[in-house]
C-alpha cells in the first residue's frame, strides 16, 4: 500500500498549484482502487471558526449530483406526507418514524422535517445530533416545501459547513465522472462558497483549495 501511494504521489508536484482541469486529470489518475472512488474538495478559509458570525454553512445543488442516490426520510403530517410520497421520499412518517428512530432504526442519509413537528424531535435529538442528521433550517431540512426539498436532495443538493479548523470538506462526484461534470460541480461549489463569505471575515477569504480521491493525495488548485 505504501509503495502504491508513493507511486501515485509521483504524479504530483507538491510545489505548484494546478489549473482545475489539470487537477481533475491528475486526481482521476490517483483513483486506482477497485471501487469507484469519491472525489472530494477541501477549501481552507481565512475565517475564525470559533466565532459564530464567521461560520460558513449552506447548501448547493450540484449540476451532476455526487454519484450516489441518498435515502431521504421525511417527518411530516397530513398533506405534507402525501407531498413527500409524491416526491419519492424513501421513508415517510410522523410519531411512528420518531419511535422507530428512538429504537435505533436509522436507515436514511438525510432527514427532512416540517417546522410544526420539530417540537416532537426532542426525544431523538441526542441520537440524530452526533450523526449530523438533525433537521436544521440553515441546511434547508426544516421546511414546509417538502416537494421541492426532497427532489433537490435526491438530485444532488448537498450541505457544506466549515470544520473546527475553518476547512470545508465536500464530495463533488466520482472518479468515473466525465471531466466536464467534475469541473461543473467543483466550479458551482467554489462560486457558492465564495458568495457565502461572512461580513465580519477580514483578509484573504479562501486560503487554499485542493481536491483528492478517496485513497489519493491532495492536489492543490489555482484560485
């Protein structure tokens, strides 16, 4: 494994930043595992992540999705359940779904809830929170617009948020994607994050951008 990784690193000049197209070509060369590796982007921001008014968080609909169909669960009542079913949500429920989650049954990737049911989620907040599955208005998963939200999540809408070091890590597709599709996804994400610059953030906002495959090294790109 070590020799393989060293061979892969030989493709890359660590002392330079590549154009986005060059980086995409290189990152696909590093994806030599027997599975279709995920391509990830890492954006280091010039923010103070300890300050709440400098947190960078939002959602973006990538033009070509991420190469994975996510299972979407919806907590809603009445007509909103019907909307969820029509939008092809994978799991739909109310009290019954809350009870199922409280028993440890979490077989979904994203949970959407209507605002009127949020008060009932207190008993499962400690289960969902650590897994990053708690519905949140900032991520667009607390909403009455169930139809649109479920469709967007199924078609590639993702959430981004900086970590404790001020870095955003996001999947932008698969190694099997055509170069143009990866290019479009990455450009859309970078443009979205750029527009999300906090008002109180001073100095250089984007410090560095790199992309990598699941098993490969980081490749820095010009920005």
